[in-house]
C-alpha cells in the first residue's frame, strides 16, 4: 500500500513506498545504484517493522538471493543502521545465518503531538520503540504555532547520549482547535508550523531531513495500520476521540486525504439537524452526541473531567454514568453504521478516548451497527479497540519521520 501524504508534508511524497511494500522489480532503465538504494531500503524497512531477522529469512521474505542480502546487510551495518550477530540458539547444524537487527537506540526520530489538552514529545528508535517521552499541558485555545516553543523545550529536555543520529521529526496535529471564543476551526498542519519546528529543532544544512506535519487521526491511523491492530488491513476506518471525533480512512491501502489534506472530519457529519449547536457553527454534528464532551455532559460531569471517571462509575453500576455510556455508544454505532455503508471497510479501529468508550459499550455499538448498516457492509466487518493506545500518534509520527531514511538509508541521517 502507499499512503499519500498531505500537502505541507515536506519529505515523503505520494509515491513514498509503504512500510510493507516489497521491492518492485526495477525498471529496465533503472541504474544499479537505484536498484541498490531500493534494496537497502527494503532490508532496513523489514527489520524496522519486524525486528531482528536472520539473513536466511530476509532472503525468503524479500525475494533476493543470499549473497545480495549479505552485501546489503553488510552495507547497512557499516553505515551504523543495523547490527549483525550470530544467533544465540542455532536451530540447525551448519553455519548459522546472521541475525540482522535495527540499531534501536542509536538511530532515532523525534515524534511530536499537538493535542487538545497536551503537547507530547518522544524519541523513538529505529524499530519503533519509544525510548523517551515527555508531555506538558496545552493552554486551552492556544494555536499550533504557540506549541512550538514548549515542544522544543520537551525535546531538548530528553536529549540522549552523544552519538545518536536523527532521521528527522514529525508532528501529529489534532484536527480541530477550539478558539477561546469557542469557534472550531481546522488546525494547520501547515508550512508555518513546519518552518517554525525546523527553525527551533531542525538541521539547517541543505538536504538534511526537516520536520513533517500531519493530521493526528491520519497519523494514528498510519500507526495502527503499520504496527497495530490494523496491520495488513488495507480497508480500514480509524476513529479518534478526544474532545471531538475525527477519522483516518484508508481505502485500498491509501489514506483518504481530500483537498489540502482536510478530509476525515467525521465529527462534523450531521446526524441530527435539530440537535445541539456544535462549535463549528452547525447543528447536530456527530461529535455533539458521540464525543467525549457528550459523554461528560450526559453524565453531568464537569468539562475537562477524564472520561475514564465516567466509564469507571458506569462499570461500578452508577445509573447516570451507565445511561451516559449507553447513549454515547448508541450514537457511536449510528455514525459508524453510516460510515461503514459509505466506505465498506474490513475493520473499524477505535482510538484515543474512543478506545475506552468502545471497550465499555461494544455491545451497544455493535447492535446499533447491525440494525443500520447494510448486510454486505457489516457481515465481514470487525470492530476493534486500537492496540497502540495513547502512543499511536507518536508512533505514527515516527513512521513518517523515518520515511526518508527507509527510502534512502545511506543518505538521510544527521548527526546529533
Ligand atoms: Zn460541527
């Protein structure tokens, strides 16, 4: 699959190879150097996603011959991107196949997220492990650009030991921002934000990787699609809950981005024309009934209360909390049924705060879905909570940040 990236993303273009993509046969005109670059990328991508892998298995998985894999792994090891070791337990007699592992602590990406209530920064190693993570509250109503300085402080606070090399950075930006006057607008995953991050944290040398920005729901969807519950599923709907609802939609292995990358605002799908006024100016938007704020309102909890408190109360039998959960789960199923009829995905993943809401109200969501969605759209459909939890936006941002390195392993790194 290939995930085309939104306008404003600087490094990974629409033709960037996808994580699971194996090297396609080179065009006859492709030079040897280009073939080598693609093959180096395929080997590095494989161990990045699957962890330590023997040369023998790489040979089989990537369809390249043994001596080619040996040469490629040797080049990657010489570049400090992988290590090669004799396996500790050899399964067969004879010379064991060396195990190729990503340099998980020496080659890193900077992953950032700008969320409605908090800002987060993480250092994530090649292979996808979070090595360090920091967060700070986000002032209500502040703009994404206001987040640059505190994010830079978080990053500087977690600087690792000498010798770490950086593949670049990416930031996941929550799709909608509420201005102090309550107006909802779509946040800019835009050039100004990227330029400000590059100025604060980037490597100014020409040709070095800069920051990439993208919509948080899209990036979390990418994470679940690459490493989480949706791995291997090419038609999926990822729903992210925070204050509102948004979606990352993958069809045929491609992320639906729309004009300017602004698609997926499913929280503003009108489900009740006579319903409550939404912050976007419309009335009866889905997120006014199925979002976290709706859960708190139904439960009589103060805005800003953790939705987990309501879910815990519901689990303990509190009647008001149970009714609140039931109502939100009904509306969640209502909206999902409509989206399922439109996109016909194989899998719906619930992320962000929806992860817990879905886990608590799964039966209600499924019943509503079964009563509304077309049989052809629902019979094969699976509903799952995201497996990466709150880390999904950061893990997805790191995947974006590693894109250049995985496309051209020998020419993308920058020293700390
Ligand atoms: Zn709205």
